[in-house]
């Protein structure tokens, strides 16, 4: 059971109902993350606004999902690993790409650079080295995209932390291959 209880979507009203309605329409359901975050209209509004803004980034939807998977693995968030495994499949990532993303292993120079940078930002709490950044420029990732990678990392840290604190009940399937990849990643990081 969640430490912070999800709201009952049917009982939601006012601003909270207005914020959750598009989620319901888009996904056909309101995932538990959003139900928990909706305990605070300010939090759910901020989360959804940030997410909408990042959809307009130069990063592809696949790249954003791969960053989300990496960050969830780094933060040991089973909820987000399960959710982004599902969302990743929906945007065309195959199982190996999903597993590799958790492990910061991408196919191709660009995604390798993006994942390595996102991992450095996450692990070093933004205090990256010049060499961490140089990998991006060598892979022809723009300054605009570098900032967007940081923003996607932060968005996912927020959802990871909400779920870890709330102990949100996972309402997506966490593939065994992703659970195994996370276990190897988190055991190496300690």
C-alpha cells in the first residue's frame, strides 16, 4: 500500500479534475503516479506542465524515454522503470534498447553520449566534469539539447522521488530483463 495514498479520480473536482482529465484521455487511465501527485494540486500541475514543455524539446521521444529509464535505474525506482518500459515500447524501443538504456548503454554515438551525460548529471548531481560535457559536443549534441537532457533528468528525478517516498503501487508491468538490468546497475553503484 502506498505511503501517500492516491486520490480517487472519480471524486476529483476543480483544478485537480481539470488536470487529470487530459491524462485520462491520453492514456485511457490515470496512472498511480499522477493519482499520488494529485494529493497536491500544485505538484500535479507543476509535473504535468513540465512534462508538456519537454515534449517540445529537440530530443526525440525515444531519447527522452531512454533517459527516463536510465534515471529510474540510477534512483532505484521500480515504478518509473515499469512505466517507462511500457512507454518506451509504445514509442518504438525494443526490449534490448530498454535494458541497455537502464545500463547507460546505447547503440550509436549520439545515444551513448546522451545516456553517459544523463548518468553523469544524475550521479554527480549536476557537478559534471569537462570531459562529461565534451562527449556531447563530440557526438554533435547541441547546447540546447544539453540543457534539455538536464531538464529530462530533473523531471525524472522528481517522479522517481515522488514514487520512492510515496511507495506508489506499481500499475505497470516491470519486465524481468529490466529488473535484472537495474539490479546489476544499482549493485555496481554502491
